[in-house]
C-alpha cells in the first residue's frame, strides 16, 4: 500500500507535459462515490487514475495533494502543486483565479476545493462570477462556503447552483439579502437539504429545515 502511494507520487512529479483542450473529462459516478465517503482517500485515487488516463491535470493534482497531506513539508511535492496550478490555471482554477485576493481563503483537498471562504469579497462579487464559481469542476465536492453579505450581494446563484455536497454554510452581513436567500430556499430547498450546519450572523442552525422554520429575522 505504501509503495503504491509512493509510486503514484513519483508518477505525479514527472508531470503530463501538455495542456488538454475542450471540456474537462468528468465521471459523475466516481464523483458521487467520493461525495458519499469524502474522508476515504481511495475514492479520490481511483478518480485520479481515471483522470490521468484521459490526460487531465486534476488527476495528478489529486495524487500530489494526497501525498502532501501525508508529507506537508515535501518541497518537491509543493513545487509540483504550484507548477500544476501555473500550467493549468484555466483548467484547475478558472474563475477561482479572480477571487484569490486578500479576504478570500480557498482550501484544497485531493484535487478539489474543500472550503471556500470569500470573506468580504462576497459582498462585491458579481452574481455571474458567483454562478461560474459554483459551476466549476473544482468546486463540485465543496464542503464549506462562507462569506460576508453586502447590501448589493445577489445570493440567488448560491440557492440555485450550490453543489449538493455542501454541508457547512456561514453567512454574515446584510439581513435583507440573507432573507432573500431564505425565501428562495423555501421554494428550492432540495439542493441544499444536505447542509448540516448553518451560521447566519449570530445564530446557528442544524440544517436548512430548522432555519426555514425560524420566523425571527436573520
């Protein structure tokens, strides 16, 4: 098992050496398997093999980040991770590159964004960009989303396009805009029913249903 892991890491360090074209290859069944057991590295590594066979850099990124989780001080792995993002920014980052600024935090796990905390950046984010973020392949296994809502923030894309893997939602700021999100969720609850923890300003809820049932202001 350990030798196989090292072999994958060595293969990843060699790199693919070319940029893929067209839409990114994805497999819904393999992603669903990961989503059902997000702490099991095996599912990610199976998907990594599938992606690498199709020349997708995300396959290598999965292997490199998995190896980094076990050896976080490995300089060669860290350098390869940075090189992958630089060489395949359009594939791996896409719209994420436009929010990687002060106030936003992106945490990766095995080739995918595990947590996206936009902080105050959310308050000024164009709704088309928020929709593009939520639709990007890198966020399809998103576990946590957080941000500060401003008076002009449009949260409709969050209600309509949030990945079904989302389990943790933290929003603070403008209560009017947050109420609009709550109203939308009352009509479209299925997409976010998997959320297990909501932090809405100073209040904490154990799920969307509990938040919808709360008649007090946000």
